[in-house]
């Protein structure tokens, strides 16, 4: 199975701040770094590092070449990423001392994706190839519809959440991967019980597999009417940016070859490792690192 990630490529400008800047406040940051990012790029790298044959489709401006190099270094095919006159998308990210973040996005070239471009890219893929999308590019509905018409399973990470745009797309989805806030927004109500939330969500995309990430509380996977739970791994978070993207890529790769519970454990381990490192794309572990981490965890669990 091949994976096509049709998504965003961003330059991430990351500022270390004592707290998120408040309304009317001018705040000094203690450090600044530039990283490769964008939910599309991060998830493509996670899929490739997890071992999937991965293609990326999207658009960058003239200053986005280093994003393509990072993708290629991870083994992602970038033949379907086009160059545009529009500047590359970027994100301004504040990272707080506890590793939490807040993100301001500029779509840039990510928003020039047209129906024609989508049709051209999808013509190179066939039934059984996986499409993975997020909500940082234009023409999302058209891309998903064309993929379904070709017999491709569609995975959606509905982030950033825009309920009005995304809810109507749910019937097209085969795998939905989201966090608790996004799930509540899609449903239009919050529920304390995560399992109930998952079952309620499953009525919006019948037949789909749904993964719900719960931060420190772990993750749940709804698969063929059964619910699997994975506790989070105890790690010291340095930067949580891109942890959800790492989880998404590893889960989808894992589901192609493992039992659901094993895929969920693999994805949770990869995400746990990612939060111990700075940046989004550079923090995504290799499969080897993830398996080593998992066997260390299994040894520690056996001792307890
Ligand atoms: O999920 C993290 C990503 O969200 C960042 O890399 C940033 O570019 C935004 O797209």
C-alpha cells in the first residue's frame, strides 16, 4: 500500500516564551528557531519514518526548498509538490516552559491547491492507495471526493478545526484521527466519558476507524465496533508541537501491518518520543528509535 499525503508544508518560527502572549502585551522570547513543519509535511515524514512508501502533494513558494529536502531525506517522494509565486505557508509558534504551544498560521502557498491540481495528482494513484489529509489546504472536499472515486481509503485529521467545513466531509472518511477538543467541536457538545465521545462520533462517519488522542490520558481507537485504549508513556515534555502528527503517521502505518492494539501502542510511543525533542518535523522518531523505546517500556512495565 502507498500513502499520499495531500497537505500543508510550513516554515515553523518557534519562540520560547515564559507564557503565551496576552492581549495588549509585548513579550520578549528567550530563544528563536526555524523548523520544517506543516501538518501535511509532518505526517508525511511520520508515515515514511514508520516505514510506509509515502508521497507528498502540496505547494511551496520560492523559499520552501529546504522543506522538500527534509521530506526527501526522510524518504518521502516530493514529485507532486509544486512551486508557486505565493510565499510558502508559515506558522508562528509560542512554546511555553511546560512544552505547551499556541500556533498562528499563514496559509500562503497551501491555499493555492485547485481542483485541477488535485485531479492531476490523484491520477497517479489507484484503488487501495491511502489518502491522508488535514485542514490546512484548499480544495479539501474535491481531493477527498476524487480519492473516493478512485477507490482510495481516506484518512482525515480534522485540524485546524472548522466545523462547518469538516462535518459534511465525515461520510467520506475511512479513518478519523483527532483530539478531544476537535471531537467535541465536531459533535457540537462535550462529553466527559471519552469512550462515549468516540461512540457518538462513530455515528457521524459510519464504518470508519476513529482514533481519539487524550494527551496525558493516552489514546483510544474505535475499530470494527470495538474500543482499544492505550495509556500515555511517562516522558518529560519539551515541545508538544507535532506530537499529534507523529501519532497520525505512525498509527496509519501501524494499522496496515499490525493488530489495532499494537498499532495504537506504536503510535503512542512515537508521539511520546516526539514531545521530548524540540520542533515538529525534526522531533519525529525513526521506527528503530520507537521500537527501542517500546522495548524499554515493556521491560520497565515487567519490573513494576
Ligand atoms: O501540528 C503542528 C503543525 O501545525 C506545525 O508544524 C505548524 O506548521 C502547523 O501546521
